[in-house]
C-alpha cells in the first residue's frame, strides 16, 4: 500500500524525474539537477521502492521511461510548475534566491501547510506529531529562501501574509498533483482511493448519491469525502486543490477564467410553499405571488438572479436570505413564505404532503447543473470514473 502523503516523497528526487525524461541520461540529469550521479541513482531507486513500480529502464538510447514513469513524470512536471509560480513571484521581491522553489523541501512544505491549516505553531506541531521549534524552523527557512514574510502574529494566533497565501495555494496544488501521480501509478488505479467532492445543495438530493452508489458497486475500494456548502464556500478550496471537483449550479463562464464547467442537465425551478398555502391549488400570477413574503438566495447566487429576473417589474418583500435548504424547508412549513427551489430538493416533503409546488403561468426558470473543476485539471483514473458515473446517472434518469 502506497502512503498517500505527497510530501513523503523527496522533492529533490522528484525534480530530477522530468530531467531524466528530457536528457535520457542519469549523468546529464544529475548535472542539471545539481546532484551527483550516485545520489540520483540512489534517489531514483528509493522513489521506485516507495511507489512500488519501475519508472525507467535502461535501453540502447539511454534511460527510457516506463508507461508508469511517463505519466508520473508528467504529473510531477505540473506539480513543480505550481511551486515555480510562487518562486517567480517571490523572486521579484529581490531579497531571496532567484528560484526559491528549487530549494524547498517536502518537510518544509508539510510544516508550512500544517501552520496554514492550524493557525498556530502549537496546533501545527500537534497535527504533525512534531515540535514547535521544528515548525518555526521550517517556516523561517522558507521565508529566507523566498525573501518574503509568510506569516505574522495576530493576537494569539498566526495569519498568513499575501505571499504566505500564495505559497499555501501553490503547495496544496503541487501536493494534489503529486497525490494524483501516486494514485494513478498503483496497480489498482481506478479501483480504490479517496475522492473529495464539493457538493452544492441541488446535487445532494439525487444526482450525487446515485453516482456515488454506482461507483461503490463497481469500485468498492473507493472512499468519499463529501464537503457540503454553497458555491462561495467551496470555490476557494477547489482552487486550492483541497477539493477534487464541485457539483451543482454553474456560474457565468466568462467570469471564471481559471475554472472549467461541464453542464450535465438543465434544472427547472419552481415556487415552493407549505401544503395548504393560500396561493396553492391553481396556476398563480406573478402579481399574486408577489404579495407574499419570500425566502431568497444570497446575493450573486443563481437562485437570487432567477428570482430578481422573475420579478423584474418590482421585487416582493424578502425578509430572509438563506442558502440552507434545511432552514428554508423549516421556514416554509411554519409560515406563508414562498421560495424558488428545484422540485428534486423537496421531493420527499412534497410526496409526504408537507410542501407543495405552485405552477407559475408562463414562467420558465432554468439553470444549468454540472461539474466545476480547475482549468487544466486532469482527473485520476478514479476521479474519471466518478465523472463517468455522474454522466451515466443523468443519461439514465
């Protein structure tokens, strides 16, 4: 079993992999990496032992990557590019090394990310089973390498500077890419592994559970970490590499140059109210519905935009802004409030006779539901199977 901690691997040895591919020679790759050939040979052997797979074979033309080695080295190249993005930014400050990313170690980055997540040296030490001096030393060394302050004390805790936030994102994205490389090199790639999914409200009712159940049947070794939240709550963890993909209502693509979106289906919204609501029972006019209080989505959400479009002639009273479907359900059951929701989100309550859907004469409210990923993201074998399961679920439903 491969340890899935990406920073268990030696960064210096990882940096040499694309060089071995490029030069097809251990001696030239070692020279380019600033290592001795024996050190690189030993490092490659250790790396292959950790991964449980050969990355190169010696052929008549020199060092030739195996199939596993080709894919692994390509992903490592992407991981290193994430770190170099921070390195270039830090180098512009002029106080550190020209390429600080080439001097960072896995130990330093693991310690720094622990501090970024924990918010204090004491908590970071507990999270890593290390010591506070070791965390201090790692962060101080990174600051000296980059020539920038990464963290500053704020009260009893620690907050990251702008440079620190940039390094945290670069390190997390690099770690996610290394973890993906490790996952795909396993002999059972696509059969087991951990998936971290950002789930917006709509997909939790039917789409995501059905796709997960299908994948669990075909890949029983898969495990899932479902992170629930709104688009605003999930998009930064997605950008950081802490979430593999996000599922839910899509946004305007033009405003998201760093993200890719794949529509899966079109959801038709409906007005929802408690059973026995005065407006229920027949198609209602917008004028009549405008006379009731509304529960609406937060500013900037698709639900809010659709509601504002629906009542463009004059917005009704909206005493509640809320993104929690559970809270909205409770308010609907105990008031005359109305809201816009997908019928799928309240199907159980409607079937139980607790809530009702009110048809709107002449109104067609639609929103695209789909998958959001980082631009340039390449799924692992298991992540690709989840995406295929999502597509199949939509196609067969």
